[in-house]
């Protein structure tokens, strides 16, 4: 079973609301957030021997990677939003002249 099958309802909902690209990015962002939460919960029980207030180094690397992926997806979504709003702003400015 693929992610498209597992998350069909979510994908359809977000693709309808935001368009195909932004909808899929939104679902990917939700998946990363869920993974981040689960990894963070695991980090509570799997603490570093050197610093008990921090998760183990491998979990820190996974958390950093997930956070980085989320930032990249958020930047793409912001770029798509800016590109979508740019023609609308240009056409409204032209209409005012």
C-alpha cells in the first residue's frame, strides 16, 4: 500500500483546498510533524549517557533532519503562495491605472 492509498482522504481534502502541489506538501508536512512527535516521545526514554537532559545523538540527528525537511517544505509552500498571489496583485494594480 502506498502513501497515496493510506492518506487518500487527507490528500483529496488538501488537494481540493490548496491545489495538487500545495496539498501534497501540506500532507507531507503533517507526516513529518507526526514523525517528529513520535521521535520526540521516544527521546524521552532514550536519553544520552553524557547529558541526561538531551536525547541520544542518533535521535538528535533524526530530529534535526525532520525539522530541516519541514523548513524546506514550508519555504516551498511560501514560494508557491507568493507566486500565486503575484499575478493577482499585478492584475489589480493594472486595473487601478
